[in-house]
């Protein structure tokens, strides 16, 4: 089969040390199952805010798997009109490129963003091609969070055209996919229909962390590696953006000092990195390595004992960080509610603390540091949860099979 994927926010797997994400996993799995895959992407790196190529480019990463990276105007901030304009213009450019290409047998369109997903659904409907919309965020509802509740009705009115696009693309999708049941129900409500066999939840998942004790120490960690013996390493890995700000970990580190033998490693970059770097300068028990490659992430996971997900507000999502920590068998301390909060409580693989409550977080960290038996028991349960539910190799094989089944169903209908 010939399969198109649209996704403009993920890091493109152009190098061996890039950490794979959802569409990267799916593209690889579909290709391994014998399909020709085209991933329609942006030439602008959303994570590092830089243009990867000066012009549109097609890259064949392996036989039968191509990335078509289209240039755009770019943007500096995730929350900005500039980003909206970038995505809107890129979607129109992508739509023109669709019309100049041989049509596929099926399309899997990611949302966000909703502009490219809208164009993919419009094209699929015109060409009578099945299209699955993979919903990973509540666009444009997320924009309402940028204003106070009293102004949200006005903001909703301003965004009426965007709501109409989302309603159209979800109503006309052959099937709706998501990475959590909460998001699936949100999308079905927008589509105005009940769930069918064509709608499926596929967790984001991750691959097993390489916890080899003989792994070489990456250069970024050379200056702290000798200090970690006997320490309990508390880790954050991810983007420091509007939803996740690890500054609370630095506050906890300052409260604890060195007396409890706890060392905090805060990996990643983003909106709060510079501020966090300045704030943590006087903390001997905090290390900020910056953005990490896949081998560096694997090393960090191998030396970590606790993974933290520090939210800035109450959210329902099931973040990538959770899968990453579970893949390494790390107990999770999280302020996320919803499905992750229920999982942590039911499987006893960590604790949930109130958003922004540094005293509660400090108490929980101290509890896990001082009670090694509890920490090890939670680590074992975390590893089992990952094995039973979130192994990416299993998830994306089932995902690919579902895509195939939808395409075959369409072919039967046409015949």
C-alpha cells in the first residue's frame, strides 16, 4: 500500500541518535510491514526553533520511507500568532503539494495542528480516500486557556472558523484515533457521533530503556558522574514549556540541600531554561545538561531512581515523560490528573501531588529516598506496567495493522 502521514511538530529521524516519537514509530512500523510511506512534515524544527533546510526537500530515510519536508516561515514561541500563521500557510502549501502527487491508499493525519489535518481530510474526501485523524491535543480549545474564564466566550467567538474546521475534519474522518480515552471522547463529541470499530486508542508508548551498567558516560555528564555514587537521582526529561516547569524541583533541591543524598538532573530546554539555569546556579545538587540526544537520554535513565512530571496547571493528558520513565522502571512523582493519576494510584508505581505544592513533592521525594524497599517495589511495578501496556513495538504494530484494515475495508467497498 501507499500510505501518507502528516505531522509537522515531531523531531524528524534524520540521524541515528534522534529519539523516535509517535509518527516516527508508526512510519517505521508501516514500512517494515512492506508499505511505501510518505511522511509530510515541516522543514522547521519545532523543538529547537530552526529551519532544517533552505528549501523543500524529500529525504528517503530507508527504502520505501520518505519524508517530504516543506519550508515555512517559522516562529520563535510556541504560543504566538506567528506559530498560527506558520501552520496555516504550511497547510495551504501542503494541500497544493498533495494535488501534485500520486494519491495514496490511506492517510493518517495528526492533530495538532488542525490546519494540516483539515487539508488532509479535505483532500481525502475529494479523492475518496480513507483518512484517519490522530488526535493528540484539544485544538482549538487549548487557546481558551490563554485568557481568563470571563473572556473565553469572546475568544470562542473569535475562533469560530477554527472550531468549524475541527468539526468538519472530525466529522469527515473515516476513523478517529487518539493516545488516551479522554482525548478520544473529546474528539467524538466534536464529531457528533458514537464510537465505532474504526476509532481506536493507541497509547504513545516508548521503547525499553537501555539500562546497561557498562554504558559509557556521555561527555555532558562527565563533570557530575563522579558525584552520583550513593546518591538518589531525581530526574526530569522534557520540554520546559507552558504545561511543565521543573523550577519546583530546584525549589525542593534548595530545601533539601545535600543532607538527604539527593541529586536532581533536569534535562531538556524550552521557555523556562534560561530562567531555570540562573535560579539553580547556587545549587550544588542540581545539574542542567540541556537538550539530550537519544544515547544521552538512555544514559540518564540508567542512572536515575525517580522520574518527576511537574505541571504548572491541572491537566488531563498522559505525557510522553510518563512512558519514558516507565520504560526505565522509574517510580513516578506527578501532578498530572486524569488517566495517568488513576494509573499511578491503581498500579502503585508512584505518587501524585497537588500542582505547584513543593512541600508535598519534597515529602514524597524524601519518602522514596529514605525507604529503598518502597522505591524498589514501585520500580518493579512501573517496569511491569510498561511491559504489559506501553511497549512501543507492540503498540505500533497494532496501530499499523489497524491502518491496513481500514484501507482494505475501503478497497472492498470500492470493488
